């Protein structure tokens, strides 16, 4: 099977050779042409056309051919047709290379639709507003790496008189983020015991954490299928229960 390089060699190398010979032919013709055969320019016409052909390359040679060299002979008509076809092939080749390059840069998708792998962005909390509240307070977390659904906001509490690194965690589950940068929720009475990050349902205790009366500060973080975020502190104030 003929590859792209072989096809280029077969089709375009002869064209480029023809155009190079044509340019040289026009330059030699201009150097040998008597001054009285130039329509304009007077005694300096030859020098002007030589400079045009040398400085503008193939374009100048084509202009010289059609304005000075071309006559109404059968041979010149054939040369003119070949020249037009050659230039058209070069323009087509350059345009096709531009199209291929553009498509390669912007449109090629080597994976089936919907299967294109995406880089995973670990969730990161940048701010929590407000950073204090009571049951029923609306909270907005801003950051990055939030998924469209199944975000879990975790509150961690270290029990009193507990061993080091022993703590309780409660989750607010199934939070959405339409823009991947904000999560909104309301402080509930009770928090779940498990984080749901997609996949099959799991058996989980109903309650993971309750807010104690008084003012307590909890590290808060986000858990989703991309991972676990950094934590920020949030203070919950809850009235003392009256007997």
C-alpha cells in the first residue's frame, strides 16, 4: 500500500521540479530578451524584471510569463495550462496540510464517544461561608474538583477522653455541584455514617454523628469519587437542651 510520503513523492516532487525549471527558464529568457521586446520600462525594463523574478520567486516568474513571454503559439498554451495546473496542485497540497494539521490539533478523538479519559482533579476546599452556624444554616463551600453529584461533606469530631487519632465522622450525602466549584447544603440535625461515592449501595448505620449542645469546632472536608479534600474548620453552635 502506498503511504502518504510515497504519494507526496509521486505527485508533488515532479510539480516542484517543473516549477523550479519554469522559474529558471523565465529568468534566462528575461536576461536574453532585447529591450525593445519589453512593453514598458524603457532601457531599464530588463533589470526591473530580473529583480522582480529573483525577489518574488515563482510569483514573479508567473507574472513575467503572462505579461512578457507568453505568445499565442500552441506550445505556449500547453505550458500555460501546465503552469496553472501545477500552481493549483501546490495550493491544494498546502491547504490540505493545513486542514489535516487543524483537525489533528482540535478534532481527533482516539477514544469512543463518552470514553475519553479525563484527568482526575482531587477536591480542594478554598473557602467555607459562613464558617459558623447553627442547625438549619445554609452553607456554601467553594473550591475545585467537585463532581456533578455524590459529593459528601464530612464533619469530624474527636470524642473527649478518646485515644489519639480516634474520632467520629458524620456525612451529608448526595450533594450536587453544577459548576464543579461550589457545594451548597444546610446544617442538619443528624449526619450519616458513610460516604457515598457512586457504585452499588452499601449497608451503613443510619447515624454517624450528632452535634453536641454548646459551641464546637469541627474539621470539615469533601469526599467524592475523585478523593478526599483538605479540611477547614467550621463552628457549630447548638443551644443547650432545657429540661
